[in-house]
């Protein structure tokens, strides 16, 4: 059995807070996020969809271990969101300042994902 150490929670907490905060920003249509969506050519209603999924995905990361498939789907969704953001910024000619946040979050998400127990393993307390 894999024992979950406190250090294993650090990337998960940071990643989920970032995704939850970004999701809330999308849902309340924070102007900096909406400006970025407009600049990338996305419709404003996409913020509601992305915000909803980010908030739900961040919550899923703290689901019990028996919901491992839900956690894996949440990580997959975050990967699609963040890699899509990276590609969108690259394709629109944005500089490193706009590309850095999704790259850093993707790396943090990977560290969080790696702290999950292997399939079939239970976490002992």
C-alpha cells in the first residue's frame, strides 16, 4: 500500500486552488480573463463552460480514493484545457508571458497526478 505523505498533497492543493480560482474567474467573467478569451478569438460563453468544468474538476481531485476514475477524468480535462491554452497562445503569436501560466500549471498538474496511488492500490492512513 502507498502511504500518502503530506508532501504529496502540496502539488494537489496548489493545482486545485489555481484551477478552482481560474474557474471562478471564468464564471464571474473577470475582465482580464475575458480580454484574453476575446484576444484568442473565443466566444464569451465558453468561459461559463470552462469555469464550470474547472470548479467541478478541482473538487473531484479531493474525492475519496474509491472515485479514482473521476480523478483521472478531471486530470485529463485539465490537461486538455491547459494544453489547449498553450496551443492557442502559441498560434496567436503571444509571447512567453502569456505562455508561462499554462506551462507552469501543466507541470504542477503532472506532479499532482503522479502523487496518485497506482490503480488498484489503496492509500493507508
